[in-house]
């Protein structure tokens, strides 16, 4: 059931991005205004199709942490929002221009550790600020979807594109950059940046335990030892103290 829900969510997002792109100006990149429009349109449809978590305290917690991050690292041209979807998986995603969604499974997994949650939100916010989705578009990724849908290609062809996109990961450098900036955002907002190390340890433990709720996260955000090492090195750089947690 979770797999079907996740697949449906990504189908929706990808299709909506393709439709939204039809209203963009010509060229190979989006303006910030276009990113905001695309993100808002997709967010509206996501929330029509997938339920927000009904717990107001959970929503308030994520919003408060998110707004602290925006206060120290927000881009005035973007419209940030932070919401929790009632999906039992350990994952989160960002849309162009500002919307960030966290799955309830991630909230439950981190428990009361606001530092972990702040680092995750900071990571997603960095993808927005550095316009990583825009970079994917300039590579022709979303253009391929638009062409396929616009020409009413065979369902099999569209399915193949979507299947590939479901396995798509940001480039290694984009992930490193999002980790680095997410750590900085959390630290500047008053959170312990070691929260990202604890989150990585949590993912590793659940992966070893065969927890299906973590698989989607690891597919799109591969947890390599080099990535963990880089995060620790950056924590030491900005705090002047050894990173805490895990093996040094």
C-alpha cells in the first residue's frame, strides 16, 4: 500500500511539473517567479490528493522549526511552507520555489529530536535555495516529460520516463551541497548540527533492520560513508568541535 501511495505521489508531482512547464517562457531555465508558480501549483494538487497529518501539534512543530531556518537563510523571492503528509515513510521532499513536505513516518522516527528535524528541513531548503530542480530542468529532464505528455506518447513510454525519474537522485555534488548548507542553516538557527549525524545513524540502523519505511529515502538520498564523513568534517569546521555520534 505504501509503495502504491508513493508511486502515485511521484506520478502526480511529475505530471504536474510537466503541465506547469507548459506555461513557462521559452528557454532552458526557470526564473524564480516561475519556480514559485510551479511549486505552488504542484503543492495545491498534492494537498488535494494526499492528506495532511491531522495532528495540529505536529504541523506546528515543523512550521516553527522551518520558520527559524527561513529567518537565517531564506531567499526573499521564494515562498516557503513546511507541512507534514500523513504518509508512514521516513522521507521528505522539496518543490521548486519553497514548499517542503515531511512524511509522518520521519516525524515519528526522529521523536523529540528537533535538531535532527531541523537538519533534514535545512537539507531540503538548500535544494530550493540552490535551485537544484532548476538544474535538472536545464539538463532536459523535465523537458523530456513535457514532450512525452504533450505529444500524447504511449503510456509505456511515459511509464518508462517516470520509472527512471523515481530512481533519479540529485547529483552527488548537489547532495553534498544540500548537506553542507543544511548543517549551516541549522547551526545558524540555533540547532545542534550533529542532528544530521544522528539522522544518518538512524537511517543506517533502520536499513540494517530491513525497515521498509526507510527505503524510499535511501533510494533518493544514498547514504554513503563519504557523505557521512563530509558532514562530520563540515560540522567540525563551523563549530570548532569534533562531530558527535558515529565512528570518527
